[in-house]
């Protein structure tokens, strides 16, 4: 699907049906009446090197009788001309470029592939150095019912028990570049479905859509290794992204077999670590023993806005900076599980009339999490809400290739609103 | 543009500071010695004025050298007066992980002089009443940006007068017409408003007003950083010091221009120490209302995500039009988050925390040791005024959901923690409340610990209600 064919915001809004369309057109306001009170908590925040009090306090006095507090020098007759020159930053290294999915020509069955990574600079800092690829957006599909806020569930009712149909909707209606199939049913503590059952689900999705797939496990290091191994063989050559391999797999002695299976059958891997660059580097070193770095991506953990998004933001900025400066162990494209935004209570809870319209607050929560990490350099986003998806795609395109400056657009001071 | 420069905050060593301190180890600052104090200063944990002796006449020169050494490359500018004064800018670095960002950007909401007086009063009340408590911290809006739409100086002065009678919020006077600004200043100069704006057309007249009143001023040159530097240089020569830069906030298909402009300016200031770029930056997401005719909610939607991007990319002050809670709340929370100390640990210590005055019959709850999870649970329990024991389990700093999925929080981990923290001595019952997000561990946990498991709410805001309704538990 080319960019022109991707649905824009307004068509997404139409798709979402009358509820959201009416909200966005301002015709219907939903008010909830729930108060949330939290207690006291002091977070320590450093104060900086010099006290603000060293700056002179403002001098009171009316306009007519103000003594000029500023030293008045002779006014220059004309503007003193200056230039602003800013060269793009040049870095010594770049992030690895990885293609996900494979067409028939490359041994798979996908109709299209996506390429992530390849960055040579911090994104969107200079017009001459746009990222080589737009961010890739993968929409989630779950193979089992998971608790979900109403704002997410409402447009999924007809497909929620059918991963293939759900995947098809993600691609055809919401313009997903990829689909992530979360095989939560394999969780030994939930349904404990067999790797063969899981593999069958993936097969159905592969047949239903022709975009590249991400395969999500249940988090159990033993079970995921079995499931991934089974699926790797079944989907030989499809260049799936297996999400994810962890240091727990190394501890459970399942890292080697799962890496080898992924390698032998031509897939890509995602290494997952929890907000710690040293762990990420250590896991990568372990994976390199069994798997080519050229097909490895990283998930450094995405936490929701309000629940530590700043940790995710800073770790991604640090990782990308280190990668560009030459740290080979961090020169992998990164992904963000943006959907985690919905774990923040502020995304879904009724917070009273002053914070009305959960229908917009939730998708905005997901959007802001995504845009923040886009600025930090994340390459691939796992998302759910169609409005967040279309906004991220739309903004990313305009960040990469902005139109020429139009002076009137920044006017607001005398604007009649 | 690169000049011979002073050291950045990252390059200043404790020795640099120590050399200029009295070096008497008097300990009046509360530290053991001058070196310890110097270390805290370069880490941003103490201010130089925390050393009482250095404020005396004897060390006057050293103090001014220290202030120069530690001065941020982006000037700190103040507007508003008294208790309501706001400080903007004062930035040291480009990246948050280099040094804690200073001075969170105030958010100003616009008032326009074509609004009815009642409408203005209602809008001010909404700004003042807007409040949200986030992990125990009150979040609120900060200022008003008063725009001249009617282009009548009399009406503008009248509106400013009305606003001053209703609130003490710091003001930004917005017009490029010096006659309008003069009318506004005639009724509120003593409040030290920020003036918007000096442009290449009005700089001579507007500059006079700035010098007459000593108010800080925004220098506006949308999309043209060369012009911006030209204006700043000219105004500096004229003696104007307190400036704020407006590189223009473009939106929609030009949003990339805005991010480039803001980043270039900030980079010039903190990496190249360009004195003409070293001022706070004004972001005006309100510009989106100048776009093509869209529904109000679509404008709010655009304004909201643009604001959050400008909080991330170097805005030191923001002007918005939307007053809807859904659009503002994420801004206030993101601003809070990105301005926290990046060294703040991701995790808190595992162990038992007690709330209120728990006894042997009080509930026992567990949670993860991810800092934000713990703070949230802690403030929810305090708000609900419950007497209880909370066992914080070492989940590797992951939230409950991530820890369960990643097997950092398991039944055996729970059993281990109950043993380690001697849960059986805390209470005489054997009921354990686990987070709703860990519900799937309940069966195994009962097997491994011998405790009965009660599954708590999925969000800790529900703890109060759960305890009220289900505690003490009734034996089936």
C-alpha cells in the first residue's frame, strides 16, 4: 500500500463510526462524575547550580512612573545583520538496516516488506538529514480475550475472537504496515495452548494478510522458545520478527535453540530488556553467539505516559546516541510497544467532567507516547487505536518531509478563534 | 558561530567549584567539607548560595566568578511578580540524560479581547480551577496570554484591567502593535508581564516600551533564524537583556519545520554557546487554530500532540488555546515526567511498608518495586486512609504487568518474599491481596505459600473500595 492509499485522519474517524466522529465534530459531550484523590508524595527534584534568587526581583511601579531598570544604551540606527548557520551533526556510525517480511522472490509469501533502521543521525534535528525510512506501524492482534478499555474494544467486537479477521481489519481498514500476533493463549498459567495450536493461528493470519508479521509470545522463557521454534519452522523464509528473546531464556537454557531455529529458517529476533542499557548490551552479546546481529532488533521497554515514559524516552535517546557514536552492541533498530499507554489510568478512567471525553484522552495518550519515542529515534511501533495510528503516521511523514515555511501559518496573536 | 566558551555544566568538575569556595570546611552548608558541597553543586543537588560565607563581602569576587562559571547557556528569564513570578529557560543541556532539565515550561492559556467580559471571567476561573493530583503532586496551569483581536487599545486596556481584578496569574501581552502593548502596560506594568512581540517591523517603538518598563520581551521571527539573531544582536546592543525567542510554531504539514527550528536554536545555545541563541524559546501550539477549518476537537487534538512534542523538543514557555482537560492533562503529566531527575532510580527498595496503624488483623498487599508503580500504589493507599502492610517485591524494577509477563513476578517469588519479610509475623491471618494484573498467579500462589489469595483491583485506585467491601474476608 503506498502512502497515498493510506487512510488519512478523517477517513479513520468515519470508520470509527458515529460515536467518535460526533465527539470530534463537537456535537456530543460525555460527562462523567468521578473524583480521584491521591495522597501526598514528595519526589526529590534537584535544584540546579545557582539559585534563581540571584536574578534581580522585578521592580514594582506603574507604567507612567517607572524608573528604567535596564541600562539604556544608544539605539542602533539599523538592524545589525547576523546569520544563522547550523550544519547537521555528523556521526561516525549508523544503525543496522533490517528488512522484515519476505516476498516470493525472497523465499516468503508476503505481498510487501518493510525496512527499519539505517539511521545516521538523531531524527528530525536537521532538514538535510531525514531518517532513511518512515517509522513502521504494527497493529496488535490477540489470540485470546484480554481485558481492554472500551475505547479499544468498541471497534473490534466483530473480530475479537478471530485473529485472522482481526489482522485483515488492521491492514485493510487501519492501514497497518505489519500485524503483531500475540499468542497469549500459550501461557501455561492461562490456556496453555500447544505450540502447534499457536502455529496454526499464525498460519491463518499469514493466509489472511500479506504484510510482514511479528509473533508475540506469552513471556514464559521455556514455552516461548518451544512456540517460536515450532512457528519458525512452519513459516520458513517469511522473515518473521519473533517478539521476544530475553535474558531469562539464557538462564532457562532456551536462548540457543530459539536463536538457531530463527536463524536456520530465516527469521528476525527482538531482544527484550527492561529499561537498562547494560542489560540490553549483555543480552545482545549472548544472542550474537547464535544469531547474526544483522537481523536483531531491540525492545528497551516502553512504559506509559505518567508511569515512567521519561525513563523510556531517555534510554532510547542514550541508546541511539551511543549507537551513532560507534557502540556496535546498540546499533540495532528499536521498537516500542506503544499500546502500553493504555495501562495508565489517565488513558481510560473517568476522571470527572473537567477531564471529559475518555474517547479522545485514551487515543491521545497512545499518540503522545508514540510521538515522544519517535523523536527519540524509535523505528517500529506496536499500536492499537486507529486514531493514534493515523496521527503517528501522518506526523512522521510531515516530520520527514515538511512543506516549505509559510509565514502566515505561525500567526496567532490577532487571530479570531 | 562557535565561540571560545565557558565550560558546560557537564564539563565542570567539583574541583573547579572547590577552588572558588572559601575552603574553610566550616560545614555551615550542612556538608562535611567544601569538597562535598562542591560535588553537590556540580551535580545540581545544591545551589552555590547554600554556602553562607560566600555571600559575605569578603568573597564577593569568588561568588560572581562561581555564578558566571555555573550560569546556564540559556538565560533564565522571569515574568510575573511576587509569589506568582515564573522562571523560564535556564537550560544547560540538549539531552535530558546529560543533566536534569531545569524550569519546566509554564503553560499559558489565551484570552482574547473580543470575548465578552463574562466569557473572560469564566475562562480565567477555568484556568485557576484546573488541577490534577498526580502521584501526590498537584499539577496546574500557569499563566494567561492576552491577545488583541479587536485592535482597539482602549478595549485591550479594559480587558487587562478586568483580568488584573480577577486573578494574579502572570500575563503575556500579545500584539505586534506598540500602541496596543502600551495600552496594556499602562494598566499592568507593575506585574512585569512578558511582552509579545518585537519584530523587524516594530523593533524601534516596541524596544522603547521594553526599556521604559523593564519588562521581558519575546523576539519574533517565524521561520527565519538569521533574522532572529539579527534582532537579538541589535536589541542586546541597545541594552535589552531579558528576551525570549519565537522561531515560529508551524503546524500540520510544516510541523517538521518547527522541530528543526527549535532544535537548531537550542543546539546553537548549549553546544556552540552562541550568545545570540541563548534565550528561552516560546512555543505557540495555539497556531493550529490558524489552520484550515476543522472541527474544534480536531484542532484540540492537533494542539495537544504538538504541545507534547514541543515539551520534548525544547520549548521553555507554551501558549495554548484549548482548555479541555483531555488535551491538557497529558501535557502536565509529560512536563512533570521529563523534568524529573534522570538519575531517579527506576526501582525502589524491596521490603515491607506500613500505612496508618496496622495490627495483626490488617490486610497484607503486595506490589512491584518499579518506582512509578510503588508511588502510585502508595499514594492510593494513603488517599484511601487504609491501615495495612504492603510488601514490595523485587521485580527487577518492572511494573506488575511487565513483571508477570516476564516471569519476574511469580508464585515462587511471592512465596520467597513472604518468607524473607516474615509476613507470618506481621499478621495473624493468612490472606494475601495481590494486584489484579497478577490475577493469573493466584492459584499457584495459594499452592506455594499456603496463604489464601484475594485478587485486588487491576488499578490501585480501587484498593480503598476493595478493602471497604471485602475486608475482613468472610470464610466460605
